[in-house]
C-alpha cells in the first residue's frame, strides 16, 4: 500500500463525490481511550455494534469540532482498520471525511480501491458514526478493528497528531451468534436420563448457555443448568413414569448475540407392565428395555390393551421383530412393522386427538415376535 498520507489524499478525492448521511444504531461495546494526544480530534472512546446486515462504529472525541474540519482539502480524518482473518494486515480500510457540510465514508481494500459507500453521520458535536454493510467486509463471523484520528492545527500538533483506540492490539467484534445443536432425544429408559446438546462459538468472543425445562402443557421455563464452555454438553434429568417434559437451550456470546434452540419434548413412557394382556405373552427383563421389562408374544391374535386419556398416544416397542395391528376404540387398524429397524425402544405408532377423553388402544400380534415396551400419553 502507498504511504498513509498519499493513500488518504487519493481516497479523500474518491469520497469527495459521495453525498448523503444516514443514522444507524449505536454500538453496544465500547473501547475507551485516555486523553493522550492534544487537539479536538483526540479519541475518547469508540463503540461497536451491529443490527441486521450492518455493523456500526461510533468515534467520540474529547473536543468539539466542526464537520468541515475533516476535509476533504484538510489533512484531518478518521480511519478504521479492519482485519477479517486475524492477521496483522488489515483487509479493509474505512475512511471518514466530509464533503460540503456532511460526513461521508467509504470502504477500501488495502490497495486503495473503493469497494463501496458506508453511511456516515454525527450523533453530536463530539462524535462521528459510520455504518457499514457486512457484505463490504466479506460477511465475516467476526473481525478485529482499530480506529485512528489524524489531525493538525494546534500548537502541539503543527505537523500532525495521530491517535488510535485501542492503543495496542485490535479489538474483536463478534457478529455471529453461537450455534446450538440440539437433536431430538430418544425415548428414555428410566426416570434418570441425559439430555445432550452442543455449543459452537462462531464469532470467537466466548459463550454462555442455559438449558431450560418446563412440564409439557405449561408456559413457564425454569433454568436447570448453565455454563460457559463450548462443545458437547450433558444435562441429567430426573422424571417419574409417564412424565412429559420440554427442554430448550439458550446461548449467547460476550457481544450480545443470542440463539434459542428448538423446543424438544421428552416423555418417559408408562411401562409395559401397565398394559392388560390377552393370549400368551412372555415377560422379559433385558437391560436396554424401558424400566428393564418387556412383554413379547409370537401368538397371532394376542393382544395388549391400554386405556388413555389425552390428546396424544405413542406406542414404544423394540425393533427386529414381526408385525402388529394397532387400533383405537375399535377403529381401522394401522399396521406396524417392527422389522423396519433394530435395537431397543422406539416410537413405532403415534396418534393425535382433538379432545382428551378416555380411549382404548389395542395392539394385536399379526406375525413373528412382537414386543411391547411402553406407551407415551400426553
């Protein structure tokens, strides 16, 4: 890149033809700077923020200054250096000057090419604000920045003073909320089960998370666990047989970006021992069954009956077996094929209803070995 003074002169000439100033939301994180350089443009603080598709920086000075002080024919200006890949060289330079009566700003690459216009405005007589489209920065998850002010005119800044904030390393602006991976949990085996989820810090500022719980059908969430670590997380929950719970995860980073996961409903089934059985059934105690009990039958026509009161019912059974028919209140039976999967308990049939009145669910063996492990009602 050419020398700073020459680059600014060329960039200012490019900006001189731009007009228009629009306000943007104020920043939400602030870097403060001491009164370490004389002159009206000495930086007092720089704030950062973002909303929608734009990022915002507001530069506040110790002194009041007229808009015309920034040029374009003067040597005075504000500049943002932005690194989108965390190395020492900036990938974007944002120059703020004035052209008759108003501030203007442009986004340049390091070679001095104008990439696009930014919105510049004056919140008050001691501040300049610039609002930049994220697309002009390459849509990063975050970036590091440093603000500069260059000015002449005071007795101690005859040849020019340069102030910057922060005074040392660039500061991070995290733009992207944490990612939550929260797959639907399976059917619990017993009254103590784990809820798994994962947190990813996309912007790099650090994360905080909370997992919340509420009984199904209620409105109030209660935080049951929290943390600041990333990666896979496990929350252990205790429930009673037949209990229905809902869970959600909330995550935020240290720059105020937030994410809320989908709501996951988890139901601990009523055990197979609660059914009424007709025909020949065998009670087994496999280690992977719900509450470690399971009823099986190979007798065609054998039945397992359960009376529900709710708006939803789901039959839980193991895989690798035969076929069955499920009917509710003597209605049309629905075929269930247990050979379609292998392994322990899974929802193999479900139905929803418009009203919560007593209904009878009947499972009838059609062929092969049919297992009944439990039923979810809510």
